[in-house]
């Protein structure tokens, strides 16, 4: 409908409408605003992550989609239909709870089959689909177990199978991996991705773990205090954050404050920085140059002319095995973080405490932020 | 801090236990006395238990007591559970504080007052006193105990279990029946047992609300003792103690079992 002429010739729109659309959704609890006039589209077959610090409204948003919270204002469309008036037990979405919420008085099979037993599905088919689910989540032979006989990882997979068995239009995952230990969590992240690709179901995950969101999701919505800060693919959010808040929330960042001069230069207390790439800032504006630690090179000698360079002394070294993080004290007493991969196998870092070093980066390494 | 047995602790426990159980154990021992005289020991015997089987008045009273206890405990459990659900789930409705205060009032209300007011009520409405009025009165008395027990279980209940059931397509009422009710069943059962035993040993309220042909066991015992203590009474009291003790033990086992299972679940979740 956007381009009048073409739409008339082609009645079927080229781009599929979004599967889920939040339209100016607001949710208040008394005087507390959990979600503030938020609009968001989630596409078919997407692995979508809602990411933000605790209390940012991401779980509330997920619960409005499941039907456990009614938005104070706004509409939520599923396949173009407003689902706000639909009761939770009639919505074609299923949720995996943070606590898993497994029924302790039912067996593994009883839990997984619970959703199908609410419909008029034949017993034989229920049994078949439970068996199918047990294979899918690698729990063959566990069907008769009681829930309290399972480990945390097994419970997590029962919860997943229970939510998937009804083949929901959207699977909602509320911090699904938060209760697992770090190693298991890393494995399960890849399993979830594989599962999502295999089933083609739209997954919406809520997480406060930015690393998890980056690994797992096709697109991430970064939220803070009930508002969307940025919605984009993980790489774009990391490389092109749209604000200082997002840059600071996702990964490590050093900010250099300055004013945009003419011909793409930033005048800062550390000197003139050359920058590349587009930005909506005009010359004279107050801007920040956001730099990721791994984009910065560290050398003992002064680097050549084409690069931005500042000098400083090593004030702290954090050895992390695969890499080391250096805190460099600069001339204006500010600190810049640099991450270097530890290439040497002898466990020594190329620089030591109090070394005088040069930090340098090409013009295209940083992002110019205006807010 | 040493938590072992100091002399002071041992003595205080011994005195406490003696106060609680000395009278009862004397009663139990003398129920096995071969002598007709209550205060004279003449060796072990089951004669008074055999006598009891022939005492139709006592047996009839016991039968009435059991029926009243079963009926009133069941009614109190249903009403008490509903009250507990309302108190926990409805959030802050108008008059919530008043309602909870009113539910708990019988816990501390002197039984004489409860009994007298029920008597006045039955008289005012011209209700014939008897089996049914005792059952109603005992329901009034025991309902609040059920509410207290069920409420404590509901407060610790993970609401996401109900949300999960609804999310999987289970309508709200069915969710309550298939998920919530089985999980709070131990508390409900414990409440029933407590209501049953409370009804079984109540004398005050029953004597206010009883009528002709509805003599409960405590009323029977009390009236017989006034004419002199018969060894048979010791026997029937011993049986009552056994029933009440069994009921209390079962109730606490049920609630403990639930707590232990919850603990196991919590432990398992961390593995």
C-alpha cells in the first residue's frame, strides 16, 4: 500500500506483516510505569530477545503477550488480530517460566502432555507427541520420572518440551537459562538456537544477560525503564549503538567527550580525533566517541600518522586467560580500557604495570554518539 | 554455644512434661485397673474395656460424636478453604481486614460466648436443638483453624504453576481443581483432621447447643463423672486420647511430608 501504483498491480504485499506487533503499549502498576508507549514488531520465525537490566519492563512486556498482564493502553496484534481481550488459556502462545513452574504432582510425561490434554486430542496422539518431544529434548526414558528426581538441566528441558508440544505461534521464554550453571548455560544456548532453526517457531526470549542475547538472538530489543532504547541485530547493536546508554550497557566501552569540528574531527581534551562514518551530529555539537576495548591497539612506540593516538601509563592489568584487559591512565586522569589477546603461551603479558604506552585506533573504529 | 542437656534444661523439661502428661498417664493406667475402685490398684485387666462394649449409652454417645465430628470437619474444611482462598487471592478487597479479623475471631473467643450466642440464635430462629445444631456449632468453631492452616500453604504457593496451567490451555476453574487443589491438599487434610479432633473433644459448645437424643461423648462422660468416677470412663477416655493423638500425628505427618517434598524440590532445582 506504500507505493500506490505497485500495490494496485500486486495485491499480495511483498513483505509479510509482522507476527507480533505491540502498538503503543503502556503498562502501569499503580503509579509505577513498567512499559511506556512501546511499539515493536516481531517477525515470523525470528529469535527475538528482550534485553535490559532488571526492572526495565522486559518481563512485563512478555507477560502482556502471554496474557497474564493486560496493557493499560495500546494494542497487541498477533497475525493482525488484537489479542488483548483474549484470555491466557485461549492464546496460541506458550511460555516457559523462569522457575520452570513444573507441576510437582505430575510425572515428566504428565507435565509435557498437560497442554494437549486440555484439548480434545486422542490419547494415542498425545502419547506419540510426548514421545516425539522427549526425543527432541533428549529425555528419552525419563517420561515416568517424578519432577523432584530430575536435575536442574533436565527440568529446564521438560519445561521447554511442555511449552513446545502445542506448537505455539510464539514461544515465550522468561530467563530460561538463568538457573543453570555457566557451562550448561553456554551449551543450552546453542541447543536452543538449533531447536529454533529446526522448528522454525518464533521465539521471544527475555534475558538480562547481554552476552546470551548476542549469541542467541537474530534481533535484540534493548530496554531501559520501560522504553525501547534500540532494536537491531546483535552486531549492529554492538558496533553501532545509538546512544551512550546502549554502548555502555552492551559490552565494554570507553567514551571520549568532545565537540564535533569541521571535516569529521572531534576536538577533545585528549586532542583531535579523526572519525569516519555517518552521524547526525552537526559541527559544534557536543559528542562522545565510543570505543570498544578490542578495537584499540597498544604499542610501545608512537604509531604512524594515519591513526588516532593517545599516550598513557598502564595502571592495572586484568588477566583473563584468553585475553588481558589493561586499564591505561591518560594525561587527563581518565582511564581507557584496552583488551589484548594473549598470543604468548607462556602466560606473560606483553606489557607490565607502569609501562608508558601508546594507544591508537583508525578513524572508523569508533562511533560518534550525540546522546 | 552448647546446646546439650544442662541440668536446668532437663529439670524444666521434666516438670513441663509431668504437668502435661502425668494426669493423662494416670488415667490411662487406671483404665487397665482390675479393681472397681478408681483409686486402688489391683493389677492389670481389660475388664473395663469389655464393660464398655455393653454400655449402650456410652457407645451411642461416641457414635454421635464421631458423626458430628466428621460432618462438621467436612463442612468447616470446605468453608475454611474457601475463606483462605479469598483472603490470599483476592488481594485487597473492601473490608479485607474486617473479614480476616472476623474469620479469626473464634480462635480467641471464649467458648462459653460462642456457645451461648449460638444457643440464642437457634432459639430465636426456633430451631430444634440436636444433632444438626451441634454440627453447625462445631463448624463455626473449627472453620477458622482450617483457614489458618490452608492460608499458610497458599501464601507459599508458587503462582506461576497456575499461570503455566492456564498458558497451556487450562481454564481458571479447572486450573484450581487440577493444579492448586492437589498441591494444597496436605494442608486441607491437616485442617480436616484438626477440625475433627477439636469437634470430638468439645464439651462447652456442645452442651449449649445440644438437645434431646443428641448427647455427645464429652457430655456423657461429664454427666457420668458427676455421679462418681467409673473405671469405664477411664477406658473410654483412653480410647479418645488414642484417636485424638492419632489424628494429630497424622495431621502433622501430612504437613511435614508436604514440607519435606517442597524442600526436596528446592534442592533438586539447584543441582
